[in-house]
């Protein structure tokens, strides 16, 4: 701890393992000014970076992924606390690796709802990257998965959700009163032939259409 020119004690400067994390904390502190204090923003930035670093094979995409993940988590927390408005229904998809089923469900929901449902996805034990077969079968129907990546399940995104859909992740998802929970029995696309992954995609789409109808959103 140091003492500044006015004689007040000031906290030592936070050490960031990457320079961009300080810039991200600055940007998010400004964005969430009046909602969260600086310490909360810094904690979320560093937690998000550390969580993604654990499963990162290479660090090439870690910057953009950390920006997206930290922003999503802070937005979810602000919504859960009522500090930000909730415009559309909030849906969270959870599977074990967040590399197949939950990612397909999230992208299909966003597409079929024409953006009238806000979607997040997460994994209880996230993989390093998306299942290539899942990316292939989604590309076949014209859906781009290039911006998607596995993310760990965090408490804040569960709190912000109106509907939580689980897919073979066991009891990893925390239960909050007032949330609507569904469990979709779907085969895991991991190590499946491409024909089987297509069938899983089609089954996910049918579930998504039924979910949107229950949310009074007409599927595209």
C-alpha cells in the first residue's frame, strides 16, 4: 500500500497477466458505471480470463473470448439485479462440454426467434473447442458457428435466465426459485458419425421450435 500526495492511503495497482485485460476492465468499468464498482468489474474480468485460460489450447482467440465472456457475465449479473432492463426472454442452454448440443440449441434459437430471444450457453465441464462435426452440420443449414466457443457455467448466467435447458450435465446447474427448468434428452454428438450428428441437430431444432412456441415467439 502507498500514500498519495494528499496523504491518503491508496491500494497497490492491480497486476494484470495480459495488457489487454486492463483495457477491458477500463472499458467495462465505464460501460457499467453506476451499476458495478471498479473492484467488481476487475474481479469478473480476471475470473473470466482465468476460466477460459484453463481450457485454451492456444491463446490466439483468448482476447476476443475473454471480452465476450466477461461482458456477458456482467450483463447477466446486472439483469439479475434489476439494474439493466430485460427486453427479450432469457434462455440458457447447458450441457457438459458446451461444444455440441447446447451450442446448436443456442444458435438455432437465435436464428429461429429472429433475435426475439436472448440466448446464452455454458458447460459444466467445457471442452477446448467446438465439436467439428457440429460445426459442419450447422454450416450445412446455413448457420455460422465461427463466433461460438465453449464457456464454463457460472452462477450469474443462471440467475439472469428465465428458462434453463439442461442436456446431460447432471446436477451441475444450480437451482433458483422462479426459474423454469427443462431437461432435453439428447444423444451426445461426441465421437458420433456425421449422419448421427445431423439427426441430433434436427432433434434439437424440434425442441427449440417447441420452446419458442411456449414463449409465444413464432419460429421463423
